[in-house]
């Protein structure tokens, strides 16, 4: 049976950055989902024209409530509408949960390295939250590359990293005052210390723009990480 | 034949994004499906294919050599699925 | 069943229509890029264009040979099957009449094939009599790789997927051989004025 489209009502919209929002939707009958999964969101114009795009779920399942992270892309057809225009209380259609490959499951106990570029942090945040919620799993490390501090999602939540979550933010354009690392793109040197803390069975999840994912995956493999333990998701 | 560089700048997603569109046709999640590229012999999950589109259709290609793995075209009445790079397609009635 | 999304209009779909707009199309000022694969980078030093007849006879042009042929500048409206139309696009290139002038063929069809593997099929007569060009210049600038440079086919009276980007040759055939999108649900001919978008339209 095809996965049905179901109505979902926007109940809350929260700023993450100037151009990114967290959308909380209520989708009656939602079957639940795994951390890392995504949904397709479909919009319908009054002349019947439809457009659908994929968005990552940012938090573990919570009854009928879904939290999506949406980055508005310049010239985009769907994301600017979701970020700026969809009225609170209005409905869209969602289909999901989708994708069983880029997921973290509560039974996983190996160390995990999360590598995020920009809004690629969204499905990885769902994994961090799921792990915290279930209080299981091995140690998590997050390497999070953003242009500058204003581009950082989940600012406060990530700052409060505990003993089992190590967060390293890399600034590519402008590092905040007092940073020990100069602004610049992800390098092998950034990954070396975190990769060395993964056991051979550790899993790496990489999510971000296509070019970032390709660079990160290549750096990880050349630093000795087993390619079979690297899972990637690109968002274009 | 001009070589298509494996590291390209054209916008694309990956096979993770095929989960929704292919759920109209398959009852299992497709992103974990194992695939072997007939062009370069590399193997991996469908999630790692490079996916171009969505218009005029979705084209999934080998991440290493760009060989076409599948094409999916969704129209009002019919959904078309072509497996591999060859001609010949399956036509399904579009799910509502 | 689908819920309406208040205030969602899609990308630029104004109400005003024009006689130059085929059914179901909307005008756009931008020049959208649709891709079915990575953008090939083809240096003009190694570029060739080859016409292969049904008898296997080959006619090839290097970049310098092609640019030494008589050049034509023309202005056209173009129509993409994804519903955008763009008015008054200005191109420069070689008429297919020029390229096919000395080609001895009784073929009725042509398959355009491209660097990167894309193919599309057309009746040969749709490439002749001033209806099609091999273009390398758009708006006075060399055609960019995103838009099919160094050279693409231009067949403006058909939906734009027939105007193969990165074209490297034509194979002339007795039988019609559907191409990349034609085998996957798109119309075999693709006349925008008869709205031949999909198989069976």
C-alpha cells in the first residue's frame, strides 16, 4: 500500500536563523517515526498545481506532532512559502515517515559521529534528541559547520552538551571572537581528533549541501574511516 | 566521449529523497535496497545514488560513474519507472 | 483529496496570458535550469559534432570547422514542458540545413545524442527548412555549460527537452527511436501548441 498523504496543520513556527524556521505540525493519525527520517510536504495552489519537497524531521515522534526544520532557499518554490507565508492553523499535506537508511535506532550502542553542514543539522538533531530521550546509545560527537554564529541552529540546546555529547562548531566565514580555530572550511585536521575516538564499529552520519557531504565523506574515508560505516544525506 | 567528472556542481539530492516518490509503487522502503552499478561495479544502498530533478522527472545515477540507475516520471494519470539506463519502462496508474 | 495551501501560487504563475503563450504555459523572465545529470564540461578543443547516416556514413565537424560555417542569429520563444515559456530568446549558431546539406540520407528520423548520454528523437523534417539550429551563443555570450554549452540543439517549435543540451551528434534512422524522456512517459513529438506533454496526449 502506498504511504498516504495526510493533512497536517501548522501549530507553531519558531525562528532558528534569519532564513530558517522550525515548523511544528499536527498530523492526526501519525504512525510515529525514527530519528533521521523525513517527510514529503505537498502544497496545492488554488488552480490545482501541486509541488512536493522533502524535509527532515527534527525531533523524535511525539504523538501526532511533527517538528520539521526548513531552510528558505533563494528562488525556491516551496521552502520560502513554508518559512514565511504558511499561516498558523493552515494545512499542508505530509507523507511519511520516509527513509529507513539514514536513521539512528534506539538499540544502537556504538559511538556515533554526526557531521552537519548548515541546515543538515536537522535530522542529526533528531538523533541527538532521540538518544537523550531514550538514555541509551554510545557517545555522540557532533561536528557542525556553519558560516557564522547567526547561522547556528539549536543554539542553546547544543551549548548544553553533556558528557555523552561532544559538540564542535566550525565557522567557515566568520568565527566569533575568542575562537581558537580560524574561520575556514572543514579540513582533515578538524576530523582527525573525532575520528580517532570512533571505534571501528562507530557510525558516521553526514548531512548537508551536496558539496559539503562529498567533501566530508572524502575526508572521512581518507582519514581511515570505513566507507561502509558512513551514511550520507544530501539536500542539494 | 567527454568524461563526466565524478565531483560535479550540478544540484542534486540523493536516493534518500526517492523514499516518498517510490512509495507509490513499492510496499517496502527503497532507500536500503542494495544496488550494483553495471557501469563501474560499485555497490551500495539506493540511498547513496545521486538524484536529479524533480522536473521533468527524477533521474537516479551512480554516485561514482553517473550511470543511470532509474528514472521516475509522475504524471496525472500514469507513473513511469525505467530501471537501469536502457530503454523500456514500466507504466503504473498513478496513486491518488 | 488535497487541502489548499492558502496563498501558495507556485513559482510565478500570473493570470495574464498572451497569444504567444501555448496552452498551460506561463511566461518567465528567468531561464530555469533543469538537469537529469551532472553538467558535462566539454572543452571546445576536443568538441566534435557528428552526423551518422542510416548507412553508417559519418560527417564530422570540429569546433573551428563548425564556427567557420555560415552563422545565423535568430530570436525565438521557447517552451518547456514543465510549463514555463520564455519570450524573445536570442541565439547564434549554424542552421541544421547547413550541416545536413551534403548528407545523403533517406532517413525519416533523427536521434540527437549528447555528451553525458542524453538522447532525444525527432522527425528529420523538423530539423530542416529553417526550423532548427546548432547554437553556441545566447544573448551575445558563449552558451554556458548549465544551458547546454558549448553547443546545444535549438528546435524552438517543439518543447524544449527536444533542444538537446551538450549535443555531440545526430544519428539518422529509418525507424523512430524514442529518447531519454520519450521512453519514460513524455510525448514522442512534443508540440507545445497541441499540448503534447505526455505519452498519449
